[in-house]
C-alpha cells in the first residue's frame, strides 16, 4: 500500500498555557522512551466535512489548552534527569492519502509492521527531521482512503500517559492490598539506588522466543473515540513484538474479546491449542 504524505504542520494550544517543567517519578522513568502507536479505522458517514483536517486541528488546538503537557517536549534537568518541558511547542499533525481501498487493503487490520509503517512511519520520519521524534509528546496522522474511509494514527509518548487517573488509582489500591509498606518502600529505595535509570530501561534491539507479554485493554474506551462522525470500526495497537498481545473488547460491546498477538508463524498452532485447552 502506497501512502502519500501531503502536509505536516504543528498544532499549538489555542490559548496561553503554563510554562513549567514537570518532574517524573522513578516509576515513570522505568517506562521505555518511546511512543505507544495506535490506529483507528473509520468508515465514511456521508458528511461533507468527514475528518476534515481543518476541523481536527482546530479541535486539537482547543484540547491542548487543558492538556498542555501534550504540547511540550521531553527534556532533562541540570542533573540529566528526564522531565517534561511544557513549552507550548505543539503536536505534530500529518495529512496523507492513499489510492488503496480500505476494505481490500486493510483486511482484518491486525497489528503488524505493515500497519505501523503505512500509517505512522512517515510521521515519525518527519519528526526525526524537524526535531528528534522521541522528544515529541504526541503526533497524529490522518490518512484518507480512495473509498472515503479514514485511518487515524496516534502516537502518545510513554512518559506522558498510560491510563486514566481512575484506572491508576484502582490499580494502586489493589496492589496496596497485596503488599505492605515495607515491600513497596524497598522497591522505591532500589530504584533510587540505581542512579542512572536509563541503564535499566534500555530494551534489547532484538529478542527471539520471548516470554508472552499479555496486556489487558478491556476497560480502555477506545471505541468511544467519536469525533462527531461515528465510532471507529476497528482499533489496533501497531507496535508488534514477538510474544506481545493485547486483549481488547469488541466494538459490539457484547462481552466478546479480541486477542491480537505477534508470534512466529510456526508457533501459532501451538499457541492456539494451548489457549483453548484452558478451562
């Protein structure tokens, strides 16, 4: 599938926002220095302004006022510690098109390097040219298909956000019930004793036959991403690594689940057999 990037622009907060630096905790610093790329597929609804870039950029500009750290950059303090610099430098917004058909080319929209490269790669490359893309807090790419459908590619940096406050509070509450104060403090003390946390956050460049990493996103409201033109028909994470899987709720909201997973082809049959053996 050939994707043609038509234009890239920076979207800034519509109003003045605080200029400050946000300190990151040791637990934040344990996260990888990368974006969490995802893609949302929308079918045309007949609207004359369906995913019109001007409308999206204006809405994004308004949203960046209360969520101003998203328009900032990744920086460091005098000691080299990673922090978020709320400097209002904006979010990268890319517009693209393809002459391919959504139904014929996208298929089941499973996570793959093709998915990542098609709908996000050019945005990442532009980020490298303008300013190392890892320093961006977020970037967005809107790709229009010849049939009128749209793919919305989103990259949100890991150090900025992972889940809602309510989700975080609930997870912390459950964890506290299982572990006492001494245990938790020992983990924090260990991180403080490491010194340079980048040494323990660096990921290997390659890995083969890893353990399974299964992430539950069943309570994430991905299919509520309605910008006025209807809900997405499909949402997928587009960062596949061998052994990584996401458990997703189906858009039908009938309780059924999806399990996109990245494995070697010759491992899939064994995984399927073992998966259905669970009772």
